C-alpha cells in the first residue's frame, strides 16, 4: 500500500489526466451501438484516428489510447515546471470535456428516461474531475516545495 501511495505522490500530474482518460476510453466503448460488437463498421467516434482504430476493434482502440497517454505522460515528466503542469491540466481538461460528451448516449442506452438529466450528470462529473485534479495539483506542489527545503 505504501508503494502505491509513493507512486501516486511521485506521479500526481499523471492522475490529472489518467482518471478522465480511463472514463473516456470506457464510455467510448460503452457508447458504441450494439451492432459494433457484432462486426458492424458503424462507429460512433468523432476523432478520426480513434474512429479508424475502432474499425480495427476495441483492442487497437485501447492500445492507441495507451500510446497517446504514454506520450503525454513522457512530456509531462520531462518538461520543466510550469509547462508540465499546463500540459497535464490542458490534456486533462480536454479529456474531461471529451468524455462528458458521451453522457446523453450512455444515459439513453442504460438509463432510458434520464437523458433529460444529462446536464446534471455532467455537472457532477465535471466537479468530481475538478476535485481530483485539484488534489493532484496540491500533491504536486507539496512534492515540489518539499524538494526545495
């Protein structure tokens, strides 16, 4: 448990965008039409690269996401402060927005009748992601200031 906590503290900027990335990847797959899972090429994805990867199947889609996440994480780790923080927050914010675009589709599919409340579900999600990002930024600054002492 201590090793996991140490990893989290040393990589706090990662979790700013890892959390919404996991949600986005998951809801993108959940939001696909039933025919997608039976070999149809009807794909519900706006991003052209990820649309193509979904035509190859869910595993290439997930692998493409892992590659993108790895590249962003690499730059967050090597770039100096505050550029690394701006990249983590920018990428995280974009991913939160992207994943929130699935709310209506997911509600229609799994909770019919709740679509009218999509705005409220989005608000809750955005607040939750903001709290997680704020917690991560706080950990990041604690580690930065601890190193200076």
